[in-house]
C-alpha cells in the first residue's frame, strides 16, 4: 500500500480485552454520493465501543477487523455528488453509526452531520453529541415531569452526567445517583445531584424512599434489584448496558410487584426521527457554548492510544468521556 495515500485507523484485531485493538492502514477515503469527508479532530470513546470490542455483540454482525467509534468532530474537506459544496471548510459534529469513527478521516452521510457553533470545541462536541441526546430522549421516554424524583444509575459516564444535569435543570424534586466513590459523588453534586448512593443503591440516608424515574446506563446482573426502588407507577428506562446483560428472568421481578404498576423500557436514539435528534443536539451545542451545560472531559489522548483509553474504561477510572485526537 502506498503510505502516502494511507489512512490511519484503529480496528478490533481480536475480540476480548483492550489489547485486541490495533493501528491499521486503510485506503484514502473518497465521499460517495450524499456523503461528506471529515478531517477528524476529535473522536468520542463510548461505552458501546467497549462492548463491541469485547465480542459481546458478535452475534449482531460485528466482526473482527471492525473500526469502532460512533461520533467524531472536525472539518469537512470534501463532499460527494448531490452535496452542496458550501459544506467544505465547515466545522461539524457527525454520527458515524455503530462504528467507523476511530479514523483520521471519516466518511459520513450528509444527514448525520451538524454544524458546530464557534464557541464549542471539537472535544466538547463529541463529549456532548451522543450522550446529551440519549439523556434528553431517555428522560422523555420515561415520561419525566417536573417535581418527580429521578435516580441515575451509572452517573459517572457521559450519558449519566448529562441525565443528572438535564433532570436538575428541568425541575426534578430530587436527583439521586449511584457512584463508586465519595469524590465522584461530590463532583456529581456540583452538576446537579441531590443525593449520592453506592453502586447497590444503598447509602444516602436522606435519599427518597422511591423514585418516579430511573435512568439506567449499567444494566447487568444487579439491575432487577433497582425495581424495588421504583415508586408506584414508576418507570425504569435502560439506556445502556455497560455492565452486561441483565439476568434472563429479570422480568419476574416486575411481575412480583404487579400491584405497583411499574414500567420497564429500553431506549435507543435509533428510534428518534433524525430531524428531532438534530434539533435537540443543536440546542444542546448552543447551550454548552453559552456555559449552560457542562461537558465533562476525563482525558484527551492521541488516536493511537485507543488501547489505553479502553483500559481506563475497563478499570472504571473514567469520569465523563475520554476523547481521542488524530
């Protein structure tokens, strides 16, 4: 391969631990009809990237050799047929789908990009872009209303941090969080949390006895125990599964509390119309640019340090989002 036309990327060479990621060379990309080419300035590292890398989703079509990464920000350098050339030179945030973001240059359909305000950096954009939308629509999916109590399980990641801020801004009576340390709990309090619980949901003696809405980023084997923390007519919304799948019989816990009329739902932004997603992201980017929403960046690392980024994720060291920069 001619190295002058090679594109550096990070691919999953082997499923399993972070060491399965490797730097690879790909052919120089060219945008097809309806696509734009983005010179990547920042890549968001998300929990879904680590789940895909582990091989847990191999049955869903993810194969070794896959390039992870669902969101990037940078400058449009070329466009395909049917795309207005006025996009060239513009700074944008882009959703690359379930993968394709750990690259120096990203090919993205025109409908998946959003212009960035001058006040927002590329790093902040990929910290907020996906997480903010999941938190916004996750709360809406849970029919959250001002004056209700909210518990965010797994609040130290970018989705949880945004859910805390949005629930507080929208008038929640209380916003409780689960956190792995007192230091993280204090940081979450500064972002809007009113009560800090341990990972099992315990502690916080002054915390509400129950919650109207639970936003769960974790799932995993302990998820069913959180149904006990729902108020009558309470709603739990699973917006992630960074802790793995729940037990196969978790539904029996809901049925055991039949008379409380509890609800459980999953949520993915894949079910939201693109126009609605774009509108919310645009509003959030503007709000962040004005300092009304805080983007929490744990660390910025070079693209070829993706293994280190995933190791930090696996070790539970990350508060906020790790961002890779080519």
